[in-house]
């Protein structure tokens, strides 16, 4: 069955450092991979989308890589700030189907 | 409206009662999704509406769950004879596609969710 794996444990990163989150998947060939941010008590908010024929995409302090051979995406936040603390969800889509990972909790320590 | 809205924001009910949850998607968005998120868990897909097509109900956990979308806009998720395990946050999301010209679901815009507690 299709499976998405994200770091189940919280990730603690010192302010100013680069935070790297991992999303691995099996039994799936996504056309798109997306990253969302979710704060407590709120719905997820879209951050970035990368297509299967793209290797890397950037937006301000965010960078996403997509390796369809390894079936892995890395999500980087550079110059991290305490305000970046949240849960980050990885989502894969093909056709009209989209599946979400359970997310990784990120804590940026001041 | 500016975004996806959901009501109520919180709902406490007794076991065995029926509940209705409402979602107002972004105007013009043809696709609407319902998800359930339990504490510390990921998003569990429930049902998907696309335009006037028959909904994809493959994620509904039991026949106590149903949803409808009227006029291609507002959607209502109904849970009959609620059970304690139904307690969760119910999230609605809408998106522009997919459609024939852009067949893959892209950015989803989520509402704030309805927190359901079944006592």
C-alpha cells in the first residue's frame, strides 16, 4: 500500500541554523509533491509544490528537493527563526488523489 | 470570501446524536475535500467532490458518515449516531483543480477545522 514517512519525533534546531525535514514514500509515483505548515489549532497552509520533473525549488528561506529515484523529498528552512516552529506535512498527488504524511514537529530554539 | 470557512468551530455532542459540519469553500474552487485529523495523527481522507461528478467516498470510515455538496459550493458532512471514536478535528479543503487542463490536484486551501468531541 502507499506509504509516506516523515520523522515521527520532534526536531529541535537552534535559531539561525538550517532545519532539514525528510519525506520518504513507497509504492507511489507522485506527479507533484507538496509541503504544508500546520500550527496548533489551525488548518494546514500550503508552502511549496515541486513537480516530478523538477529537482529543486526555492521560495525565500525555503528549499525543497525531490528525488524520484530515492523516493525522497528534503525540505530546508535556512536561517531558522522561532516563528518557524510548527508541524510540517508532506503531501503527494497524482491525478485527483492526494495523500498526506503525519508531519514532523519542528521546534526552533531561541 | 477570503478563504475556506467551516462551522461550527467546536462541537460537543453526546454519543448517539447526529451532527452536521459545514464547509464554505473559496468561490470558484471546483474541488472540495473532507479530512479527519485525530490528535497527533496525520490527515485521513474522507470524501472528495469535483464539480458535478459523483463524489469519491472511498475514505468514509462507515455508513454513519455522509456528505453532500449543494450547487457546487457549500458542503455538509453528516455523522449519524456519533461514537466516541469520531472525536477529532474535521478539516475541509478546496482547490481550483484538478480539471481536464490540469489533471493533478495542486494547492489545497484548508479551513480552520471543526473540533468534534463526542462524550
